[in-house]
């Protein structure tokens, strides 16, 4: 096993996994075989002094015997110079034949801000390619698009998470925080202990729904109709905050008119949610002095995800919530740096500072920081699924450099994507273990991980946090910053690719200055002294902005915009051949594609493999017993899982977690027209007893 040398006893850092970014102390004990102990930090408000099962066991990632410590060139061990020389040579050859866009880059929402920034700069400045996007497009891009069009800014929670404890009501649509980020529940529990009420919208009775005062259980793919129905009730029952709407918003008349068509009985027929329950939810929201409406992936990962989130934002605006202290709308971001990862240039359409890549002023600013001419910056590229789908095709990229992502497991229609990856002239994967995607690569570059490196992460509140190095990396692994520099030097002899995260962050501050996500005033010293700084923070004497919308929204006229939206059915509905809805999600013990958590014995023991959750009535009809292996068949593929029978799921729906290869063979790559989010959360399947 790789051994570890402590950098400092009890190093204060953050969890490697989700967007809550709980604080933890990492201690390495040299005396007893290099054991690594994790304890929670009390000083980071988001985690409220807690950790979940994943956080407690994160130290085992550092000593995993499955850790990669040498580059692999077509499966054989190679030296770093040999591997990087080879990659640079192949990139040159591909670009000579196919032009700059012949090479693509794919990033991840778990990369630090420094890596995300450097990846975008490397793609555009060294490779000259427009073909860069990242897996966050699969995560919260619908909410980002909807908040941008309503508020002129996308910051997951535009208020500190601790505000939730002061609310009188919280509505959570499509989020199972009790499993995905358990310490989040502490804020909801504090709210309920004060007498506040929790409403959960989810097709399943999840661990979170079990704690709710009211649970609405819609048919998968109908959250948009439900939000329209709730708005209809709020309007017809006279619960609209007319003064707020007049003073702080625009566009309500069109939304009021369109909501008139979504009377509760019609919505009940579409969603299956009884009218009385809708009225109860509207009353809880309408009676609350302070309230928050939150969305998670369940509402967002649809081909109408942006409109669904807009419908919930319209509801929040009608009630006068956003921009009032203790109230608001927020997106519960999922990946560890899901927020920062979307701000600094690894998205196909963005430059650092959350600037649009087609904005001439933004291009001029970033080009000046990078020391190039604006016309040398490529334009917008393909979104994540479109990029993966184009690989190896006529006119598509012929080579891919992939960092911090495992699309063979996590992309929709994953079998097709594996085929596209297999058709490339060159696939390079940087990872710490041999993930399913790395196993397909021509070149695998072993990279350092969370506690072995420094950098910053921006959590779901928009609070920039410091990830400190706690242990030395194993010899043989290099950071992504070192990898990018190694390639930049070989390809362009380029300066401007330092390997010290602090140096990269200082440049990121300059590049983001004046942008929406302005980090200019944030320093490592301030983050350490203040346990995090909220962006925007334009100057070192600026306090940061925990609640950016208190006085005005980030739109040209300072008003939040209502956006009229209409419900439409899922892209793929159930029929005689595929009579059940399949929806997917996470379980407590695992994270994302499982590349890390499936390698931790305790987590593997907790949930060792995929399962199919189904209702007892459906199980009886199919003559299925608990623990039996089931085959789930859809239009794009099939997979297997062990039967879990639960009355907490709708009889017309089955659920599978997505932490293992398989379920995304079935999911639908139909894309949201605004955000390009695939429709992960609903497709049509049939279920059979395997064998
Ligand atoms: Fe906290 Fe998320 Fe890590 Fe769990 S996985 S310890 S909730 S940051």
C-alpha cells in the first residue's frame, strides 16, 4: 500500500465528496502503521460539525491499494516523460490533421477552482480548441440556466445555509439530502425544532421525505406541472405578495395569465398529487413569514429542467421570497466543487468569473490576463453530452483529455458513449484509480487527490473554502496542475502554467475581477482567517456577499424576472412495451459514479451493488421476491439489480441508484433546449425476473 507522510498533524481541510464541503481534520499517525484519522471541524457552518459515512471513511482513499502511482501507456507502466511526450506528440498529430478542435477536453465538478481555471485556460490557450465542457453539465445546469434568467446570477444558495434554520417553511423539490449530504438535515431539523415545517416533493418516500411534515409524491417528470398548480393556488387564494412583486420583479402578468390554466384538479390528473395536499403545501408556504424553496437533481435533470426550475422560482417570486433575509430560492448543488467548477472556464460557453465566452468585453478582459489577443480565444463549444456524442465522428474531436470524470458510468446512454470513446485516436484520462473510463484509455495519468494537494473549493452557498494538503502524495502521482504544465511546455513552451495552486488562484482572481463570480478580493489568508469568503468579493477590503440579492438582483434593471413556462410530458413516456417509469438517484454510502466509494470496504459493505426498488403491488404482479435479481430493460439498453421491495415508491415507478455501471445504459440523452441537461430522471422501462 502507498504510505503517507504527514504534512502537519491535524490538518484542517474539507471532505473530498459533496458540495456541502464539510470541514474535517486529517491526522496521520506514524506510530501505528500510518493510520489516517478523520474528525469533523466545528468551524465550518455548512457541515454543522457533522460528517456522513462517506466523510468519516474518506481517509481510506489515501491508502487504497487500488491507487494508481505510475502512468500507463496502452496498459504498460511508463515514465512521466515518456507518457507526456507521447500525449503531446499525438495531440500535435491529431491537430495537424483535424485542426485545433480535433482535440477536446472534459473536466469535472470535483476539481478545485485552480484546476478548473487552468483546464479552461489550457484548452483555449494551448490547444486552441473550443471543445471543452465538464460533467457539471449533467448536474445542476438547469438550475444555473433558470437562476441566470431570473436573477442575472447563478449562485446555488444565494444565502448562507444557516438561514434555513431561521425559516418557517422549506420546500425541497427533488432532493434527498438525508442520504446525499446528511449534515444538511441538521439545518432543517433546527428549523423544525423552532416550529418550521418541511415539505418534500419526491416520487419516493426517501429518508428525507420521512422527516417531512408534508410529502408530495408526483409521477416522475411532472414537477413542472406541480409547481404551476401550486402557483395557481397561491394566486387564487390571494397569497401573492403584491407589494414585493410590484417593487422587485418584472413580468408577473404573463405568468399570472399562464398559471390560470393549471387549476389543481388538472394538475392532480397529471401529477397524481391530491388537490388537498397541494393546497396544504401552498398554505404552509403562504402562512410562513420566512420561507425557502429549494430544488435538487430530481427536479432539474429533465429535458424541461430549466423550465421546471423557473416554475419553482416563479412560485418563490410570487410569494416574495428571493432577496429577503431568511428567505429565498436555492439550488442544492451536488458535486464537491459543483459551484466553483462552473465559474472559472471549464464550461463550453464560459470564461473565468462566470463570463459569457461570446461577450466581447469578457473576451478582451480574459485575453489580457492570459497575454493573448481576444481573437485568439476560441468561441463556444459543444455541451457535455453533445461533445461526448461527437467524439470520433466526421467533424468531431478525434482526441480527448479527460480529468476528474467517469462518463462510461455517469453519462446518459452510457453504452453509446463508451463506443464513442472507443472510436477515438487518442483517449487520455487523469485519475487516481482505474475507473471504468480510465480502463478504456490509451494513456492513464495517475493524479493526486484531495488531502494530498492544496487549492480552493466553492461550496453550495458560494462560500470559497481552503483545501489544505494533509499528507504527501505517493511518489509517482502528480497533480493535474503539474500534468497541464507538462503538456503546455511540450506543446507551446508556454509560460503561464504554474503548479503552485496559490499562484494559479492569484491569476484566477485577476481573471474573475469584474465578472459575476468575482473573486478579486479573496485570498488564501482571508479564507483561512474567516473560514471562507462568499463571492462576489471585488476587493480585499470587501466583506464578501453572503446574500447578493438583498437590495437588487443582478439583472440590468435590478428586478427579478418572472419567466412564463408550460408543462410538457417526459420525452419518453410509458407504453405497452415499457410500462414503468425508471428514475435514478443516490444512496447514503456512495458518491456519483462510485469510482471512489466503491473502493472503500465499509461503504461497499453497506451497499455492495445496484438494486431495483419497486412497490409491493408491482412485485406481486411480477412474482418477485426481495433479493431476487431483476433485469430492467429500456429502449437503449438493459441492466440488472437486486430487488428491494418498498411501499415508499409509486407502483408505476422503479428506482435504481447510479453508482455502478449499468443504469445509465438506459437513461435518456434527450437534452433541455436551454441548459443542454440530459433527461436522467425519467425514462420508460419494463422489469423482468432475470434468468
Ligand atoms: Fe459532508 Fe458531503 Fe462529505 Fe458527507 S459527503 S461528509 S455530507 S461533504
